[in-house]
């Protein structure tokens, strides 16, 4: 049996609160980026962006963001979130012990 700190310990509670505060902040920032790219670039700013084309394809940039760009950005944001959370888990000592 290991000696684990009590959840009632104020220091443990403060670290727990800080961990979740930073986790929520990361999610808020990443979801904001996703919203701006998908809704902003793909819908609201589609017409002005259509003045530009995706190099090598001729597709209007606003159309590309609406159809594929926001999906690519979402996948990249998933990898960014994994990296941020792995670093946060190591910092707070709650990582799963696997090799990252």
C-alpha cells in the first residue's frame, strides 16, 4: 500500500484546482481557434477569402476552409491538445507512465 496524499489536504486540493483550471483554459483556447477557423473563415469570411486561391489547385480559399481546411485544423488541434495535456500531466505528476 502506498502513502498517497489525502484529497482533503489543502495543498492537494489547490494543485487539483490548478490542474483543471489550466486544462479548461487549454480547451477554451483550442475551441476558440477551431470556431474562428470553421465558422469565421468557412462561413463569415468566405466571400472575402474567395478572392484568394489555394496554391496549385485553383480552389477559392473560403470554399477550401469550409470544405476541408477546418477539418485539417481540427485534426491538428487534437494533436496539439494531446501534447499540451501530456506536458501538463507530467508537470502535475498524473501522467500514465507511458512513453510519449
